[in-house]
């Protein structure tokens, strides 16, 4: 299976501390990974490495067959879709939703071309429909609910038809209904054979969509466990990751976890 991402002995060092600590990790093009770990574990840093937004202090990162540091990140970036709340904050409040999604394509094309305009707008409207946003196409981004904003971010990230899709906490701060709606969309997307490799960061096993296949468990920048969900997402591994005794249950492809209390 072709690889889309390979970390080999990757270290990111800040303030004389390894915030990513000797990580080895491989992602194949048909895999959908979730990264789980407590606050400060290094999840966002790992995603930024995968997005070419950050360079490793040591070790090597290979993305879509390009070795970081030896390739042109400006050619690589359009092939990677990335959605995070840090990026969301940079979207102007008065930008119409259709433009938020369309501008992702402009950055790939590099410059405006008339003949691409219609094709791109058609594609942007199709992507908006896929993420249940078509009725909001003309609305200003700043007027959207949190749930709608998260979906616009994802629509923007998939607009360029990326070969690797990175999502940093796409379901955080959503109410139960909005979370479940987005998890349903993400699950449907993850299960389509044409979907690219996906990596999604979350804090909660409840937020793992159906169709995700693998998990990377991080603590203090180190890999606690990694591999297929069924064998890797276990109560002992979660307990080691979160530093508490965790009980885990699974039902119809979804997970739930809580701390063991009493005896
Ligand atoms: N530029 C930096 N300088 C110093 N420390 C940093 C820097 N960037 C990140 N860190 C630290 O590295 C650790 C990992 O940060 P990171 O944002 O990757 O964690 P995370 O797992 O995404 O956490 P959260 O769940 O809270 O989002 C944190 O302790 C953070 O404070
Ligand atoms: Mg983070």
C-alpha cells in the first residue's frame, strides 16, 4: 500500500524539551488515523509536521514521497488539506462562505484564470452540498454557528482534492447534535474509497467517526501505542496515555470511555 506519510525518529525540541520525542510512524493512503492524547501531548505539533508547517529538529519526515527539508513545500502544500481552529481564526468574518471554500482553489492555481472560475465555483458548490452547507453559501462566515464553521473549514480543506487530509479537533466545542451530525458526515466521507488518507486529532474516543481505521496514542511527545483501532484502542493503552485507569466500551463502531471509580 503506498505511503503518504513517514516519520522516522522525529524529534521537535522547544525550550530544551522534546515536545515530539523520537516518533516513528507510517500512514498508508487507505488509512484513516485518529491521534489521541491529553493536553500538551504533542498532537497539534505532529499535525503541523504533517502539514509541512513545521520542521523537525532531528529525524526525517516524508510526505507524499517528498522528504521535508529537501523539497519545495509550496508544491507540497496544495496536496495536503488542513483544518484547525487556528486557521479558522484567520478567516475574515465578512467573507461569504462560498469564497472561503473557493479561495482554497485559488491558492493552488496561484493566479486567477477566467476559465477556472466557473469550474471552481461548481466544485465549491458541490463540496458545500456534500458537507450540508449549500444553504449557507452566500452567508458571511462570521454569522455561522460553531458547527457550521467547522464544516466550512473541512469543505475548504477538501476543495483542492488533497491526497492527505489533516483535521485538528474538528468536533471540539460542538453540542451533542452538531457533533453527531459532523461525525456522521466525517464517517460517511471516511468510508468512501475515493477519500484520501485522513489524520484527525481528538481528545475523546467518543469523537472517533465510524470508518476510521488506526490510532496513534501520544503522551509527552512519545508514542504510547499505534496501529489498527481494534487492537490498539484498549483500556490499558488509554490508561497509559491519559495517566488514569480508564474503562472503554465499543458499540456499533463507536467508542465510549470513562475513568474507573471506586472498586
Ligand atoms: N513554540 C513552542 N515553544 C515552546 N513550547 C511549545 C511550543 N509549541 C508547543 N509547545 C509545547 O509543546 C507541547 C505540545 O503542544 P501541542 O500543541 O502539540 O499539544 P496538543 O497535544 O495539541 O495539546 P492540546 O490537546 O491542548 O491541543 C505543549 O506543552 C506546548 O506548550
Ligand atoms: Mg492541540
